[in-house]
């Protein structure tokens, strides 16, 4: 009886336990990360902003940019006030108007060429403004040295200086660096200033290198003459003959390679004097004469000034960009 009573008492409790609603825990609660993992995730987050390519993120312009731009502009205006790069000088224009040569000048390039036809010949004369720039560099490098040499060459007892070169002794010989008495000079009084002005007016021009190429339709070759134009004189330095016209200019690497071992002629100074004279007359007959020799240095100076102005303008535009 006691066992039956205990069973009857326990049955309602069991039924009540099974009849209660069961509650389940969410999956997120089961997969919740530990505190150590949460701390790692917080520490691994970037502490700086992402890289940006916008203009605001760039560094500010240099401190010298504005000052440099102002200096370039000042130099540009100064050069424009002292020259007219868009107007040909009268001497240059007159030569082009009265010459059979046609000018080929590309802005931004150093080389300039003149072309013409003489009978069935094609003649090309080229020169470069680099000759003027090279001359300026030589003067900067050796100008001071020459002045020092002049000072070292003065003798302690010399009083005449450079003017003593015009002093002539009574026997007709120049006094040179020797002292000379005033009565030994035959130089008229009051003419030193006139001679000085005359020397300034006759300032020599710089040497301009000319490359002259002559081609004929009946020949596959070409004649190339290297010369110097200075003070109205064309001085021949070398005369080359190439059996292929392309070798004279050698614009392609292949032509330059093929012409490297060619015999193009002897040194010009070894030629017979009469032959040299005839070659000079050969050029003069084709318009490569005194007029051309005077014109080329003037045009080089004009073009160099114009290219310098363009350079100033382009550099300023780059700085201001």
C-alpha cells in the first residue's frame, strides 16, 4: 500500500514536469566569442584614415615656387622689352628677300637649314645655335684665366702697357714691351679715343660652323663640305665625298654604321693650294659667300634670343601649373 501511495504521489509531479513549456537558448548565445577574442578585434582595427589621392591630401606647394615664378616673369618681361622676337631684323629680312636660299627653322630645335637649287644640284646649308652657347661657356671658363695671364705677362719696368704696341722707335721697329720715350711715338695726339671707338665698332663676330651638302640627280653620291663662317669669310675645313647621299647626313643608325669606315678624302690642308682656291670659288658661285657668312651669325643670335624667351615662358608655365 505504501508503495502504491508513493507511486501515486510521484506521478503528478512527473506529468507536471513534462507538461511545462521548454525554453531553448539562442545560437548566438552559444557562439558568443570570448573576451580575449573581442579585445583582439578591437586592437586590430586601423587607427588612421584610409589613403586618399584627392588634392586636399597632397602636400602644399613649395615655398620657393611663387618667388621663382615672379623672377621668371621679371626676366621674361625684361627680355621682351629689349628685343622683338616676332620681328625679323632688317639685315636678316633683306638677305632672305634677295637670296635664292629658303629658310627652314623649326621652333624649339637648335638646327637651322638653308636650301636652294643650283642648276640640277640640291644644296643644303645647315648650322646650329649651339655654337653660340658653346662660345659663351668657353668665355666663362677661360675669360678670367686670360686676364691673369695678361697681368703675369707685364714686366715691372713696362709703362706703356697695351698701348706700347703702337709705339715705334726712330729706327722703325716696334717698341713692344720695352719702355719708350714720348718722342719715339708717331701716333697723332688726340686719336686714342677715336681708335678705341673704332675697335668697338669692329667687334669680330663669333665663328659659326656650316655643314654644306650638295647632291646631283645624275649621281648617287653627295659632296659634304665643313666650313666656318666668321667676319664675312667662309673658311673650308674639310671636304668629304660619300658614294651614297644618305651617308652625308647619316640620319639613320644604319647609315651611320655603314659609313664609319669609308675613305671620304684627305685632310683639307694637304690639298694643293690651287685646288683649295678652286673649291672656295666653287662655293662662292653657289651663293655661299661673304653675304652668307655675315648673315649666319646674326640669325644665330636672333634665334637663340627667341628660343630663350620661349624657354622662360615654358618653365614659368610649368612652375605655375
